[in-house]
DNA sequence: ATCACATCTGAGGGAGATCTGAGCATCACG
DNA sequence: CGTGATGCTCAGATCTCCCTCAGATGTGAT
C-alpha cells in the first residue's frame, strides 16, 4: 500500500520510512504542506493513508488537514507532539481519522495505520479487477473519476462524483442522509442546510436521468438498479 | 445514530449514556459480552458503533471484540484502563477501530466516535450476499428497504417499513404497544391517538395478508411465524 | 487582483406521510 | 344476549421532508 509521509525532519522521516517499508508500505515523503498537497491530486493519487506531522514549516498542520479533506477522501493520521485534549479534538473534528501523540510506539503506530486502512474500502471489494462501475447507461471510472452516460462524457464536480460513486457502490441499497454526509464530506459538521439536496439535484440534472437516484422519504437516497 | 455501550459498571454506563444521548446518540446498554453479542444481530442491528469496555465479568474483552468482528462490520472502539502498548496493539490488531485509555476526556471520546463512524463504510462484509428476512411469501430486505410479496414489490412508507422490520426480527414474539412505539418512533411520547393502529392497518392492506400481523388484544401485535 | 466555478445557505412551496377524531366493529365476560 | 373495553376504519387536518431557485461565500487558476 502506498503511504504519504508528511514530515519536515529528514532524520525522523528516514527512520520511519525504513520501518514502514519493512512492513510492506511504499512510502512517499513530503517535507511541507505544499508538497503534500501537490502529491495528493484528486484524481486517484493511490495513497492508502497519510501520516501528517503537524509541525510543518510552511503552514499550519490543521489547515493542511482541512485542505486534504476537501481534496480527497484519503484517511489522515495526525502525528504530533501536541498532546493536549483541545488539540486532539480539534484535529479529529477537522476530519483526521486518528491522532497519535509523539513520542509514540512504532508498533502502535503500525497497528493504527492498519486499523485505519482496514476501514478504507478503496475499490477492491466492489470493483474487483474492473475499475469501472456500470449501471445501465452510466459508466463510472473510479481511478480517473470519469463518468459517461450513453458514451458521452459528463463533467462532474468533486462532490457530485463522490456522491455518485458512493451510491453506485451498492446499487439499490438505501443510504441514510447522515451516512452520505459523513462519507462524502468526511468531517464532523452537523449538516444543517439543503446542501445534500442541492448536490443530488445537480447530479440528477447532469446525468439527465432524474430517475436514477431515488429519494427515499425520511431516510435518504439510493440508486435504482439498472433493469438487468 | 445508534450506539452499543458495553460496560459492566452501571454508574459509569449511566453517566456516559447521558452524555452520549445529549449528543444525539441513541444508546443501548449491554452489561456483559453475552448481552452485547445478542444485541448485535448480523442482519441490520443498526448500530453505528460499539463502545467496548474490556473489563467484563463473563468473558475476555478481546474475545468479545473478535466475535463482534466475525459477526458484523460494526466498528468497535475499545475503552479500557489497560494502558500498556502491548494491550493497545493487541486490541487494534484484533480488529478494533480505535483504542481509548481510561481515564479519558469525554470530548475526545466523542470526537473519536465521530471519526470512526465517519470513515466506516456501512456494510456487512460477512453477510455480503443476502441479508433478507423471509417469512412465507414475504421477503424483507433491510439494506434496500425493499419488501416483496410473492415476488411483487410493495411500496412501503418509512414507518410502515420500520414497523414491519421490527416485528419481522422476531416472528411469533408479541411486541407490546409501547415497545413498538418507542422503537419505531424513537421518542417516548405517550401515544394517545390511533396512530399505531392506522399504520398497522395500512401495512396489512399493502401486504394483502391481513393475517400476517396478528393483534394480541390488550398487549400488542406479532407476526405469525410462517407455516414452517 | 480578478475571474470562473464549486459549494453552501435560506426562503418558499408542494407532495406525501403522519396524525387526529368520531363512529363502528369485535371481543371477553357475565 | 347485553355491556364495556379494545381495536378498526375513514376522512380530513397537519406536519414533515424534500425540491427549486437565487444569491452568498469560498476556492483555485490566470
């Protein structure tokens, strides 16, 4: 699995990289928030997890985490010397998946990396070998984030795509609103507005298949399974 | 979101339940590993997360975690006084999603609960194939919320479905009216009107099997078990 | 800095779902 | 068979939830 290590101290990074590599990770090293964000392109960067040190030279680590969250759904483990509860809560609420305080035990860090990545069903179980989901006239390519209807490419925004991809993973299954929000937005934020509806609406409009996404009143949404 | 709290100390449980409830969780309390496992039915137990105390009276907490893992995909957060690294690693490697050491900060626990549930793809890898309840001619699919009678799909509203799903979880067992109301309506509101009857009636009508739901005078309702 | 575009928020409206109340049917029991 | 209690039916009234639209805010690129 590929792992992005964001750490400004070269010595620390080298040592940790070695350990991680020994445990089967393919490590990419970024020395600053800027570098990290460049590596994390929205279109399939392929990273399974990000280890984010908060003490960065160029920008605030929390900000970087927020930006990562807006850009990709890749899980983030914050690694930092800031041990106080306030910082931890702040970090977790920004969308971090775990928060590890320095100095940490390497074994525990590994266990936590595994725990986090275990949960991240990137594409394996659903797509198996195929990297594209087919739903009637709709074709969804996960790695390139391309969607086409009847062969015509449809340009979707990030959220629109994430939303569609989530629903498409299990056609017919009803996803609850809160579930969708937490999966697609990936940040603890009490969804108050009409945000979700708006995105659903624009998705329906762009796909020109209003019936594809079905509203389940009082519960959430689902993709109607194609007529076999 | 529903949350299963596994904790043998009633005082601790009560206090924590209160906090969690205030933050929008619907808490179910289990006092032992046995109770916990009973609550976690493979088909749609509906829990978003399990808080598992390791100091249980009846069995080893680690074992319980393993069993939960085998049974459902529900995320588990271990909560325990055992702070040593070895225990942590052990717990995480058993499939726990997070490991929180007592005494903990309530705010951090909440943040971690959110972080875990946020990253969870709600599914049951175990029951991946089929997870439908079958009762004679009636077929109830929890994840898709689809109900069919003799192969014909029946369109149910939210309450109708929830009601049917509740009764169907234990065919033959009589559910008391208050019990049904508190489960389906999720608010201990003194049901004064004919609300429940109306929904039962519309369910019976839609399923076209008036006999399926049996009225138990003075008590409540039950689903008649299929004729074996 | 400016622009284009993505995302979010709020108000208004409408379709269904849900609830209520009155009267009717049915059951248990003497 | 009469009687009270309990559950059922029916038809509005109400309320919840979702959709649309239009503009505000934020973000990234030029």
